[in-house]
């Protein structure tokens, strides 16, 4: 990316547009790059998973109202902004294109810089900004992604990742099989907690599932199939929810611990929607404490997909004079975390 604005105002807000999947969100970062409010709407399919075209249609329908609500709530107008950033990838192509189109329109109409950013990197940077950590290993756990990431040689390198489906996708698919509506993660968490409270002597061996670790990588489809089979054999739903959390979260934490050991870093940062789960947070705290390290997790509103995290990353790019030319603003559906050069410290 190259600068397309030689005289950049450094005193305004950054607008951030997030549209990688089921959520459409527009948020703010202030002139220091700190995340502020965002307004979000999400597709909630009553049956089945997210349909990319239907989600894109939803985003297109809601975009103008979301922008208007954000501006009116914060008493802001076009002259208050210096740039608009948007998720350029990775994500669902039709959904990404809606966010990019909205960002291009705003950039042209308001006369402000356009900045396409890496959605995965945004999860890291909003965590660093709000938690005060410096150089963490990121455990990125969301619907579409599960990655263990660390900064090395000017890029965020993927040290391990899922070989099949993201952990959030796996949890949602399991929930859907049990008649639990999307998103399934919060209900699985509450059922698991209730089971443990009512069965304090329960043993994981009675509800064993495959272990998801494969070297530094992870695989969750086998866990999903085994969990569904336990239900078919008559295992209580709460017990299987507990087991699926304990097995998959332990796998994620194990790989994160290996990454800490490999890099000699002392900070672990959680990101992505599954990072809202209290049990996963507790397991990361325990592991980090045992390694004389520290575990950080953003507020829940910054774990889930949100426009403010896109604005935070947009500000970092802007401060490096790294904006996006209109001719290079097309979406990158399969953009990798390690394809984005980290120009800031």
C-alpha cells in the first residue's frame, strides 16, 4: 500500500468498518488511536449457518443506518475524520465487498484517506492498545480462525493454526446439531458451567474426546464428530458441553504455551469471539502464571468483531503514511496474517 494523500490531518477520528462475516460494524478510534464506540448489527440465522450472500444483503441494507447512528450518537460529521479504514480480508467475499464499497464511498465523498487493513492483525492491535501489552503471543480464537501468532522479523507470524475449521465454527456446528441457535458458544459455556456445578465429581474420562493438537497445529472436526456421537449414545448435553470445552481449550492453551517457550515471550494475548469465554480466560491465566508470564484479554466488546478495532489498525497505518489507492482497494478473501508488513513498533 502507498500513500494517496500527501497532506494528512493528524487530529481527527478514524472510522473503521468491519464486515468479514455475520457482523456489520462501524466504529471509531480517536486521534491517539484508542478505540471508542462502535455500532454493530449481526445476522442471526434461525436455521443453519451463515449464508454469505444473505449476510452481504443484510450488511448492505443496514450500512447507512449504522453509520448515521454512530455519527448522531457521538455528535460527529465528515469534517471530524481523517481516514476511513475497512477489513480488506480475510473473510467471506460477499460480506467483505459490502464493507469495502461503503469505505470507498465515504473516502471519496468526505475527501479522507482510505485504508484497507488485515482483520486478523486488527484483533492483535486492539488488544495491545487496550490491554497495555507490548510484544505478546496471540491466541486467536474465532469462528473462522484459530491461530497462534507472534511478531518476528517485521510481521506477525503464524506459529500454529487449525488444519480444518475454526474453534468457534466447531462450537457453533455442535450447538446447531443440538438445536441451539447461532451463536452457540455462549449457551455451550453456560451449560458446561451448570453441569460442573451440579456434578463436582464428574470425570472427563467418562466423556472422552479426541485431543486436537497436531504438533503446533490444531484440528477440531474430529472433536465435533466425537461430541455429536456422545450425544447420540445418551450422554447428557451439559456433560458433553463441558467436555468439548475442556478438551479444545486445553489444546489451544497447550499450543500457546509452546509458542511462549519457543519465542521466549512473556505475554499472552487472547483475541476473537471465543476469547469471551470465561473458562478459556481462566485456563490462560493459570498457564501464564505457571510460566511467570501474564495473560491479557480485551473487554468482550473488543474480542468480538467490531469496527473500532479496524479503526485502531487504520490509525497505525495512517501514521506510517500507508494508505490504500482506490485501484488497490479490492478485497482479499484469503489474506493471511503474515502477509501484512508491520511498519509500526
